[in-house]
């Protein structure tokens, strides 16, 4: 029987907090949107990551293990339904929609 390496990528839900100061509720909402966008772009660790429910996975790649090394079989294989946006709506207004079609940087997990 042949051995295969399967790399699974998935989203986790993370939470962070920011503080804004504003004169009105409307201004607070607008400042919160800006601060939230900056928080989403940050590479710092968030305050909390929810590990209980992994979401919207994709098989990043499957490699066949051979006596001489690994051989690529396939990449980016869908196997999971969209549990983040089950109604088809997206909650992300400030992110590139193309970047949301699969977990980020799947190729960066290649053979390592």
C-alpha cells in the first residue's frame, strides 16, 4: 500500500479588541471599522483563538511518498461546505474577495 501525505488547511475563529474614542455613536462605528480593518491586517497574535470549531477546510495538497521522496498528486481539493457563510453572504467588506475563496497561503505549507 502506498503512503500519502495530506496537508489540510482551515480557518479558525479569532478575537481581538481595540479601543476608539469618538464624540458620537456614529463616529465610533466609523472609527471601529477603521480599527477593525487595521486589526485584521495585523500579524500579531489575537487575544483569543477558538480551536473548538475548525471552519471551511480545504486539502492544501496530497503528495505520494516514494522511496526517492515525495511526488505531488493534487492541490487545493475542496471537501467541506462553507460553514462561515452558509447563506452565501460575506461578512467581510474590507478584504479582497479572491483571498477569501480558500485559506490563506496554502502553497506556503508545501512540503515542509
